[in-house]
């Protein structure tokens, strides 16, 4: 139930303005961007902007009216939703907003034209930035933000926004006049309007995110794939440490992935592998949670000199390894073989409890620490 920004609804029985044709959004023009900067991020700034739109309508200044109303739309290339609500939910909200943008511009125009016809010119502006000072669902819209930014509403009549609906045949439930059903925010130098229906798509509770390491998450890894050591790295004998950071959504899918440390050539190979990972969902106290995961890799190949050796040498090496199979546990043995074949797999070998066996399994002169592995 809406309260702090609640919109009382009244029904109009009078004849209403006809609806105009839908228009496409298009890009925000340089002129509209410049106009937006003349209205600062304050209640007074928004009040002046809405009043200017009404004046342009009453003066029949169609280009000016169109420019100002178009400027209320969040640009297609804006990252506002992602910045405020994260890559997961924010991307979904942003996509929904852009789908609604074509009709939204026309709806804003129709409402403000009806307001101008009624002689409403100067709205009262309400600003919300403290979740504890407002009621549901506005508190939820603010609490879900990564960093709270103010939301505004404009109220032409009284101390709260009002929506006037039509009862004309075929228009039941359509807004005819009053205040826009949604909130204003400030983005890229100007006020932008967000329909109430977009923010209602936020989840009931923002997922909790917990930090875990690969020793815990390895058992949840349901999809994994080996990768090839880059040929350029083999030829140039490039090796080193690569650390990647993953953020898993509540379903166990990777929603964010970036390299924190590492050579660009090696990092690209690691990313190709990690992008294919899928995890089982993680729960805390029975509730699904997001997971922040940092995974270090030691990419120094088994060595480049050996991998560039003859097929006979590799065949002999694998035979030696197979002779140790009964004493080396499965994962370590598998990774060791993958190292011989030049593939990447996330697992520590040299630091494992089988390290002394693995070192013996490697022919003299080949350094086990050069095995491509996941280093804890």
C-alpha cells in the first residue's frame, strides 16, 4: 500500500483530451541535455522544470514542450539503474524502462496538457532520501539502492500526489490528469522520471551477498571446463599469478566477473575458463544469497620448455604419472595430467597434501611448481 508517496485517485466524468499517437524515444538531444542542467538537483529545481513545461504547453510552444518532456526520459546509455540497483536487478529494470519509454513520453505529455487546461501551474515538490522517514513501498525502493539518492514527487493539489482517472468508454483506468504516477530522480545533469510500475519489479528483499572462498564453493561447482594455455604464453614462457573476482547471483550464475591481478595474456585464458563455470545456489539460514568469490590461479605451465617438447617426451611423462595413480588422489592426478597437456584447471597441486608425491612424479629437472594450478 502506497503511503509516503501515495497517490489518491479520483474519477473524472468529463470529456478528456484524446490520446496522441505513440512516439519513439530516440536519443536525448544536446539541447535537452543543456536545458536539464539549468534545473539543479533540488526541490526548487524540479518545481521550476515542471512549471516551465506547463508554461510551454499553455503558450503552445510545441518544440520547447517536446524538448523538456523528452529530457525527462532516462537516456538509453544511462547506467542509473545498474548504479543504484546493481548489475542483476538494475539491468532488468533498465531494460523494462526502455521498453516503456516510447509510450511514457506521450503519457507525460497528455497528463501535463490536461493539468495546464485546468490551470495548474506550480506543483509542490516532495523529496525522499531517508528510508526510515517513509513508509512502504517507498522505503523499499530506497533501501534497495547501492547508495541512496533522492527520489522526488510533484503534487499540484495538496500535500500528496494525486492521480485523476477517466471513466470514458474504453479508457477506464487510464490516467487523465493530476500528478505523474512515479518518481523523479537526478541523472546526468537533469531530472528524469521513473514510472511507479518499474520500481515495483524490485524483489521483495534485496539478496544478501556473502564472501566465500573456492575451498567452500568448489563442491558447488556444477559446470566446469578445461582451458588451453595460450600459445603466446608457451612460446614466451610467460607465467604468473592471476586473481579473478566473481559475483554469483542467487541462482549460482556469474553476474559479475573481473580480473583483479595478472598478466593480460594469462588473464584472458583464465576468463575463458571461468565464464563457463556454473554453481549450485548458495543459501544462508535457508534463504538464497549472492556470493562474492575471489579465485587465485598460478599459471606458469608445466613448463613451457617441456610442453614444447616432442610427443615422445609427453607420452613418457604421462606413463610416469600413470604409475603414481594409486598414490595420488584423483584431483591432483588429473590436474597434473592436464598440466602435461597444457590445459588449465582450478586446483592446487604443488601446495596439496600430495605435493611430495607429485614432485617425485615429475622427471628430474622439471619444476612441479610450474604446474598450471589453482593456488589458495
